[in-house]
C-alpha cells in the first residue's frame, strides 16, 4: 500500500519529502499565528462596554457613577465613561496593558492605587 502511494506521488510529480516539509512548515506557521494571537493584551479583547461595566463596579458610587465627577447637561455618566475609553483606545499604541494605560488618566495611581487591580478583577468576573 505504501509503495502504491509513493508510486502515485512520483507519477504525479509530488515528492513525498517536499510534501512532509511543506506540512511541517504549515503547522509551524499555524503555531506562530496562534501564539501571536494569544500574546495580544487581554484588556484589548474586552469591549468598551465590558470595561465601562467594570469601571462602574470599581467606582461604586451613586453620586458619581463611573467615577465621573462632572455632571454633563447632555451626556450621561456612562456615555462619558465610554467616550473616555474610546478616546484612550485611539491614543493607545498597543504596547503594555490597556487598563494600566487607561488608569493613568482615568484614576491616577497616586489618587487610587487599587483602581487598575479592581477593574481587572471585575473584567475577569464579567466575562467568566
């Protein structure tokens, strides 16, 4: 049987060693692609809505929901939070953790050192 397959490959002009090499190369390329996808920052995989939900829970305030201190005339605190997340996503260069990047301006570590940790905690629980 193996001789028949080898004969068929030789007859069609396909070298079995080349076929094996191409298969191994293809599998390696798939593995590299998988590792690249998995190495992307986890926070970037979350939608702005999930991040806003985690911020709402982190801030835990009825008078200032989402930690928004200003009361806008035509914008809800959630919309203000989502706008901030989207603007920061646009400014983010993709390096490092997005939640840490967001936290530097949304709730600076000097003011609330636990903000990043809590947002990440609620993001994990929101998705789980």
